[in-house]
C-alpha cells in the first residue's frame, strides 16, 4: 500500500512539473508557517463576537476555526476585518479563510466557498413593541420608513432589493443597522434569524409581523477561488465533522 501511495504521489508531482510551475496551495502555506489566519468581523452575535477589552473573540465561528486549526496541527490567528472588505481580504491573501458568510452570486464571482454547514433565514426586524406599527412588506417599502443596513453585507443588497421605496440608511462598520433602530434613528433593519434571536433576548427587538418567511440562505467559509487543493481539504473537513457530530454540538452550544 505504501509503495502504491508513493507512486501516486510521484505521478501527481510529475504532472505538476509537466504543466509548469504552479503556485503553492494555501494548505501548504498554513502547514509551513504553523498558523491558520482567519478573517472575522467580530460583530455577528453569536457567530463571532469581539471583546474590545481583551481583543479576544468568542462564538460559533471561533469554535469552528479553532477546531479546524487543531485538526491541521497549527495555531489559529484571528484577523480583524469588516463586511465591506471581508471578501477582498481573502482574495488578497490577508487571511486563509473567513468565518461564516452568506453564499451569494456576487461573492462567488471572485471567491470560493466551502460546503455549507448551516442555513439562516434573513428577515426584517423592528424595535421593541413595534413602535412604527409595521405589518407586512408593504408597510416597510414606502417613503418615510427608515431601513438601516451595514455597508458591504449581504443584508445591504437585500434591503435595496426588497425595499426600494423606503428611506434606506447605510452605515459603515463597526456601526450596525440594529444600532440605528435601537437609537431611534431607523424603523427597520434586516438580519438573520440567528442574530435576531440573540438581539431579541438582549434588547427586545421583534420581527416585523405579517412578512412572509423567506427561504433559507446557506452560509459557509470563504476561501481563495483558485485554490482547489485548499477548498477540497476544507470541504472534506466539513463533511467529516458533520458526520462526527461536531457541528451539531457546536450549534447546540450557541443556541443555533
């Protein structure tokens, strides 16, 4: 068996040499450096939350990436980023992979994705007690209703698509759309059911009533688009960890 594996490896190397010099995979870079660099925003509760006092992170994504680094046999380094530069960071090589992000056509044009391991529903939320008296999509999609969203997020694109008739207010990270609603500067923001549930417990925000529940949106890690070796490793790792129950346990830990 060992001789067969050696022969197969030699053939792969030979094919690589025959087709000319090729860029080293991110996987090799990680193993050589002993560090997995992960881009994370630190502002998506309970996926990735940054503690400014200690500059440390916690959340579902943090547990997943720590486990990935552990299985790679390397250290994990969390690299701060924001939503508008999240994809650019992985394309430019500032980090090897990102935490969870919605799979979208615009992102797929320039970056790769791992297999999905979680789905979310994206929906509109309003303040505690629904102070604007909103009910249904038509009540949001009209002049005078202020819809806040964060620049560069998937939510921004959906807000523009769903509510073109509303007064759309775009804020830049680290500001978030929900903060505008809490401060009374907006009536609505859009986010995932995951974050919405967390914010409901903490601040009492509510889903806008009468809005049809949208279909689920898969989320996954963002990876360099042209590095199939690294993509294959992460895809197979996700499959293995799902089968072993790791993702189910981690979801339960964070209430997902």
